[in-house]
C-alpha cells in the first residue's frame, strides 16, 4: 500500500488548508484512514481518523471543531480540511492507512502557520 500526501504549505493564522492523501496498492475500503502530525522536537500525535465508509470519525481534542476528515472511496483519497489554523498546528502531517494491526504511512507534508 502506498500513500501520497499533498496540500501542505505556508499560511497565516486563521486561514484554511486542505490536505489530500491518495492511497493505492490495495482495496481502499479495507482500510481505516487517518492523519497524524509531528511538530518540531515533539512526538508524532494523532489528529483524526475515519472508518472504511467515512461514517465514523475521531478527532484529537486540539482540532475538534476546526478540522474535518473525509474520504472519497471512488477516488481512493482521504482529505483533511483544516480551518482556523493556529501557530500550534505547525507540523509535518502524515496520512495513515490501517488494517488490523498493520499500518502504512505516507511521506508527510509540511504545514507552516505564521502568526
């Protein structure tokens, strides 16, 4: 399974950004998908996840109400819509696909938020 994340960039605080992650190599709907991030000098942390259909989602408390994850199973793509970005959202964002105990990771995309 290969994951290719895109959409990162430099934005001002309060702006919005949408990340995309294209998944290939296996049946997309067999996987729960999610987003993690790693800020400088910090450990990687969970951001959001979605079950196979997109009907069930989870969010970290720090992004609830600002970030929304969704998936388009016809396009084998998962999205992370990020609104009201804050300086503390600055991080490398990684998409993740999980099936059972097996995890696959994308290469990461950098989100920089200037205040």
